C-alpha cells in the first residue's frame, strides 16, 4: 500500500470514528437517558429550581452554614472538591474528598446512603472522612445535603431521584 492510499484510509477512519461518536451522543439524549457531563457544566445553575426539590430554600441557607463550618475544608466551599482528580488515590492509598456538586458520583447514592456517609464517615473503610453522628443534628445533616444538591443540575437531580433519591 503506498503512502497516499494509506493516508486516505487514515482520514476515512477518523471520519467514521467522529461520526459514530456524535451519533452515540445524539442517541443517548434522544432516548431520554441524558448523558451526564463529565466536565462540571453546573456553574451557571446553582440551585437550578426548574424541577421541584425535596428541600426548602431555608434548608439550603442553613446548609450553607453547616457546610462552611464542617465540610468545606475538604469538599470545597461550593462542594466543588479541592483536588484536581478525585479518582486518583493519594499516596497513603485513600481517596481524596470528591466534589459533591454533581460532577462526581454523590448523585449515585440515595439520601439514606448520603446520610450514612455523613454519620459514619469513611474511616471504617480506610477512608479519611470523619464521622458526624455526634457532631450534627439530623436537620443540620439534611440541610448540608440540600446545600450541596443546590449545585446539581435538574438533570442530575432527576437521575438521583431515579436511582433512589429520597425514597
Ligand atoms: C477531613 C475531610 C472531610 C471532611 C471534613 C468531610 N468529608 Fe466528606 N468525604 C471525605 C472523603 C475523603 C470522602 C471519600 C470517602 C472517604 O475516603 O472517606 C468523602 C465522602 C463524602 C461523601 C460521599 C461522596 C460520594 O461521591 O460517594 C459525602 C456525601 C460527603 N463526604 C459529605 C460530607 C459532608 C456533608 C461533610 C460535612 C458535614 C463532609 N463530607 C466532611 C472527606 C471529608
């Protein structure tokens, strides 16, 4: 095969690859299972309130206070995380605090599990998150969840509801 022919093949391959990728994206959006953006495209939607949430605005306000005092040091003031890649283990083998703003996977866990993590932390599993069971009242924990969820897009919120949410 001469170089010219090979070049044509390469171009063809790249073209097919690009077309099939964009097709996939279109399909998964059309069939109602929206793709979760990997990049945080949530900046412009703090408290996207198009979809009704389980919490009140007062809970988000209280939650901001609770979060600032107890969680922000690790998870970031706006739950955006504090490290570049939360998926990469640290030198000691534990995981860094993930963002809770919808860009990581907190939305995979129903309310019950989120509250359990807050209650017991990650220390039992070799993690670094401290337990808050003796530190925060139930309404404060719920408010903290409402606060970091206020950064979730409606899309992510709905996915969370489908995966258990408040049920
Ligand atoms: C000392 C740092 C630290 C503090 C303070 C902290 N966390 Fe965490 N958090 C972590 C780490 C690290 C993880 C990952 C699990 C582990 O290793 O323990 C985590 C995991 C979580 C998760 C699970 C996220 C997921 O995607 O699975 C939630 C929810 C969470 N934290 C909420 C909170 C809330 C709410 C507070 C404040 C009340 C808080 N955290 C305070 C470090 C912290």
